[in-house]
């Protein structure tokens, strides 16, 4: 559980230290006051990235040169709380655990596991392939350390190979080839685990869809890769990289691999991205996130699975809302944001209630 969080110059929070020692918290407030910024801070503390933007520099308060975020975490089977800290100053990040410096982000990203529910989740279905890859990579990384490690090594090697591809050195072909075994070995791990976890995600999502719709639906998640599961091997990927090397040199980037693959969500035999209604896309994206929470909770051993719910319940019908509340109740800690303090759901009556106004949070 996240027992306390401190923010300094993060978004519109100048200086905040908040007790969060409750399994359910509701943040009320008008739009633009900092409710979503608070969820973003919790998410950043977990994954060292935002769920809204890719530029970390944009998280700092305007006119400042950086920000600070820390959290006090209670862990299952641990008799003391852990303090985790991130300081981002002048484009340099420093990490600490219990006041000791941490060099590797991999040693930091494991203490809390938030799943965000946002109005923007529909973009997983309708948005770019980059968003879908980002979604599946964060989901799998949160429950599979080997996947996280393989993805990190693959990304480093990919950046190095791409930099060489843009270089005019006539001898660069040999240097480019040197990175290909690293790409191939990690690509095998990435692709295999994507196949595995996408199948689990599909099964859970279909279960929630049938529960909400009270009918038997057809749903599938297709992994759009050029390599079939039964043909995945380092030799296969090495051959593809070698075969495409001249083309990659001409284009200036690596055109083959997990970094260029995509997902397609199929609802009753039709691609939601192209043929789904707004309502269908919203329902599927909600069920997808419910499935993510269910699976993260299943594979978690820390007892620190958080559901961050950014005002997504207002437009849900009663059946969907009941299914949603049942699912998120399995999380170890819930943090809601709501704009309307007069919401009638009894679900919110016994929660810790806080009020957010202009970057300040007070008891409601």
C-alpha cells in the first residue's frame, strides 16, 4: 500500500505531503485542479514514466528546473516500510530506496503496481500502433521481470543500430551486424511472451464482455507480427535482420522487429479500429483494463496492486458499473478522482474523501 506521497514542483503541485494510508481514496474537485496530475505522480513513482505524455521534462512545474516525488510503501511479508524517491533536476534523474542511491531503474520499478483507468483508454483501440505497443509492454513488464529486462536490452541495442544506420561510415555494415545477435536473442523473448500474455488478456476480456452484455460474443486480439509463434528462433530473426540490412541502411532505421509490430482488436469478426462504434470501443477498452488489473493481481506477490480510476464511472450503465466495481475491489488500494461530489453511488460513501483545488489537497 502507498501510505504517504510527497510531491515538489510536480505539475501544479508546488509542495505536497499527503497521508494515503487507506485502501480506498476519493479525490473530488473541478476539472483542471490537479486530480489527474496526482494519479500521474503515483504512476510515475511506479514506472518512471507518465501514462499521458512521453516527455518527462513536461512533468515539472512551470518555471522550475525539475521535480521530486517520493512514496512510503508498506510491503507484504516485510516488517518495515520502504521509502522510494525520484529527483529529476536539469534533465538528470536520481533514484533512491531507503535513502540509498539506486543506479538501475529495474531495481526501482517493483514496489507498487498501478493500473490506470482513464477516459483516454479508448486510444488503445483507436490510436496509433505506438500506443498499443506501449500498452502491452508496460502491462507485461509489470508482471514479468524477464520481459522487462529483454525489452530494455533490445531497446538499447536498437538505438545503437539505428544510430549506425544513419552514419555515413563506409565500414558501418560490420558494426551494424554486431548488434544483431543482441536484437535477435531479446526479440525471441519479447515475441514469445507477447503471444503468451495477449492470449491471457484476450480470454479475460472476453469473459468480462460476455458478463456485461449477457450474451455470447466473439472477441479476439490479433498480434500483428511477421513471425509465427512456431517459427520464433534467433536464427530466423538474425536471417531477417541480415536480409534487410541494405534496406535499413537506405532508410536509416531498423524496419523489422518487436518495435514495429501491432495489435488488432476484433469484435464479432470486425476490426474495432476500423469498424467499431464509439460505444463498442469504450466498452472493450474498459474490459481490457479490467482484465489487465485481474492479471496483474494474479501474478503479483507484493500486495501492492493499485487501481487508479480517473473519473470513468459516470457514464457507465448499471450492469457495467457493477461489474467494474466488483473487479477493481480485488486491488490492494483504490484511488478515484471525481468531479461531482454529489454522485449517488453508495460505493463511495465509506472511502477516504479529499478535496483538490489549485494543486492543494485537503480533507473533504
